[in-house]
DNA sequence: GTGTCATGCGTAT
DNA sequence: TACGCCTGACACG
C-alpha cells in the first residue's frame, strides 16, 4: 500500500539488482500477455519513479509502466526462488535475482512517447525535487477551486502524496485541510512543498512513514519509536493532539478520511 | 470461514 | 457520489 516514497525506494533497490542485466520475463498469472513475451530477453537499462508510477526502460526503448494501486506488492527474491504465487503478474529474473509483482493497478508496456505523456501529466514530485518544483506546484495548485486537502491528493497537482502524508504534512505546517487551495498563501505553499520534500525523502530512506520527532518521545532514533508514536494525526481521531492536547478530528475529504487538529490547524 | 478495511484511481451516474 | 478493479491482514464468530 504505497505512497510515493515506496516507489522511489523500489526503483533504487531494484535498480541495484536488475539494471544492466538481460532479464527473463514471464507472467504466471497470464494477465500480462503480450507484455512478458515482448520484454523477455531484453536488457533492462533503467528504472525511474515519478509520483506513484514506475517506469522500467528496456534496450529496445520499450517501457514497462507499473502502478501498484492500493494492493500491488513487489518481492525481490534470491536463489533458490520460491514458488511464485498464483496471482503473480510479473516475474523478472536475472541469473541470481527475481522480481515478483502481484496485484498492480496498472502493468503495461508503453512506447517511449506514451510513457513520457504519463510522466508529463503528473505534477512535480517532491522526491525528484527538480529546481522548478515549487513554482510548478504553486501554478498547478492555483488553478484548483478545491480544498487543499483534496488538491494535494490530485497527482496532477503534486505527485507522490497519499492519504497518510496528506494528513501528516498539513498538520506539520499548521494548515487546515478545508482551506481553499487558491487561498493558501504562496509562502505556505512553499512551506508545504519543502515539508513534502523532507518527509517523502525520509520515508524513501527508511522505508516507513514516520513524521514525529523521536526526541519528543524520549528516544534517540526513529526506529526506536513505538508503533503508535510514529504519526501526528493519521488515524488518531478522538485522541489528544501531540502538540496541544486538543482532540484530533476525522472527516471524509474527497472520499477518504482526513485527520487534523482543529487547534493547530484552524480554518 | 466470513466480513471489513486499507498508504489508489478510473469510469459511470 | 457510487462502483469496480486489484489483494492481504485482521477482527470476529
């Protein structure tokens, strides 16, 4: 169940094992017909993540486009390979390593221009953190007459943020999810962008979403935080705010729950 | 065993 | 706003 940090981490870790190798590609589940055969025997040149999307570039120019959706899961395996699960959509093998993918929302082979179109549609990615990232975000945001809580989940506005980061980032910068996107001051938008860069990069590094500060809990490292001490507001409705003790609220925001502190994040 | 929920997203109404 | 799609973990009987 991935937000952007998971895909960047996957690209980085899989890259170490698979790029530069000629790979065997198969689909035990059989729902990647035409794709597996087309990629089989090609060399994998590069893996790129943007937002929640992954692009595997092969030497013919073909790009394997994967979006995990809510359920998709990668497993990287080493010899001796275990039996693939029946719902395995893609198996990609080198001589020594195997990538096992199950349950993706999207899994398709694209021409380079098609893959480029997917990437161009997406808003700036905080983990890529390109120089024009903030301006691009601000510009895409200012066109939306929706709340900021909705807007940062729209992948065309900013890519990679999911439901956990939405609530956590807005709490961290003290912005109510119910503020209209157009009304957010550019300085606050900048803060939101910079906080996104910080948190998503941290998430990519450790492979977990942890937004709280360990020192607030009397421990040194994030990994020493208890399971329930890692987030400020996500799924903490009815519990006291970690900063001010006010009761955390939850409400549907664009079809999914958002959590916020009404005192730290006033409307 | 069955039911519910989840870090997502596209399409129809 | 509702539903379909993809799967696994967990709570409950």
